[in-house]
């Protein structure tokens, strides 16, 4: 079997680490892999295994779909017999490409933004040639509700590697460093968090908060932080491929918004026992209050300030929760289970038999 993994820069920016794990895991299972990535992505950032095929990504959606569709010649020449579009923004181009090559395709759904796309596309496809993998159970249910019932739709969560080390602990007298990861767009959720930070830093003035925007500039966040006098405690992190791995060296990860998007950053934080504080998100089944994260329904400034205070003041409780999170990730989100699930989908779509275990 020879699979082409279709990616774009936005998805790679979020999911570079699990992408590498997927490539290596598939190759380990004797699957040939072509990494289809935007031109300009450094080969040093990709897996050294498997072919690399570049495509000319732009900011124009229809042009991207056209350019992906034009890859049929080069991928057919490599012997690719199955396409896997790893992000919803690659679905339409991937479907055109699979049709041109006359091969089956697997579409990955990671976000609630993929649900309208599923309604648009999955009711007029050849059901024997298209399958969908969803990152969470709630997303699976939502995609099934809007799609042709005959389309194969399965839940295959993103996997993370097991960590044996103890959860990171904030040392006595050490300044807390936390990552705030949202979409970067100023809203009531950001306002509540910043107000909570304003309350918290009055007691802990050396604390630092690094704001990581997922897809847009954070100018309004910067303006609000400046107006609150928080510029000594706030930094906006620039986007660079692979930079989110560095973010996991912080003392805590904060998600101020419910964005309905599954992210490996959060799962890798959970797997390391890093404290995660998040606004409740019904579309994410891995945010489990008291086990993998502190989850709040509609947190106000006082709620955020209280949870930040807890990180500093109740270290033993934070470490114990980190241990529970590590155990949960090891049991429920191993990378090996993700590879097994994806391989099963590939074999079903390609019509290959599934061998008995050795």
C-alpha cells in the first residue's frame, strides 16, 4: 500500500509532531508514505522517511483546491493508491485528486468547522471510495448526523507518546510561566482571562503569560493587556513551524475559549502531566475535569484568578492531578492505537485483507 498524506501549512503548524509520528508509524507497518506538503516547508521539519512532494499553497481557497488536484500525475508516478487528507481545508482538493487518480480517499475531521463541509460533500460522494476519521466522539456523532449513512465514519483520536517522568512541579520561589492558547481574536473569554490575570499578578508579579494565537494576529489582545498594565507579564509568541513543542516547557497550559477543535498540543500537555486549565468544550472528549484538566463552564475573572493561585499555592494537588493525566493519556491515547485504527481504515478502503496477529 502506498498512501499520500495531504497537508497544508496551517495544519502542520498545529500538528507537526503527530504528523511525524504518523509517517513513522505507517512505515513501520510496511506502508509506503508520500508526504504532500506546501512548498517552502523545510525538509528538516519533516520526517526523513518516505517521499516528499511539494505543492504551491496560496491564501486563495479555490486555487489551492485546483493545485492539489493537479498532483495526480506525480502521485500516480510514485504508485500512490490511497489519499488521506489530514485537514478539512484539504478535503475538496483531495476529493478531486482522488477522483482524477481513481483511488479511495480518507478525510480527517478535527474541528466543528468540518461539520458544514461534511454536510456539503458527504452526501454526494461515491460511498465505497470515501471514509472519514474523526478526532473525538462528539465530532463523529455530528459528522454522522449530516452525512450519507453509508459513508464509513469512525473515531480515531490523535495519539501521544507515553511519558514516564514525573509531572513538572513549580519550585518554591520560582516565577510561574503559563501558555495561553486560543484563536487570538479578542472576545469575552479573553477579557475574563486577562482580568483574572490582572488580579493574580498583584500577588505574584513575576508571573509570565505567553499568548499563542492559533491562526491570526493578536493585536487586540495586546491592546487590552497594555491598557490593564500587564505588558510586564504578557508576551505574544510568534508563529513558526514547530514552535509549539517549546511551549510545553511551561508550568501550565490555558485554553480560554471553547473552539471545538482537537489539538495535539493539549493532548501532549496532558501526557506530560502539565496542568491544563480550560473553558468547557462539548466537542472535546479528552478535557475531563479533575482527571486530565481543570474545566470551567463559564469562568469569570475570579475563577481564572483562583485557579492560577491554586497552581502556585497547592503544588501537591497539582502534581497528583498531573499523575492522573499521565495515566489517562497512557491508557486512552497511545500513538500505537491511532496507527492501528488508521491502518484498519486504509485496508478497508483499499480492499486489502487484514492479517491475523503473528
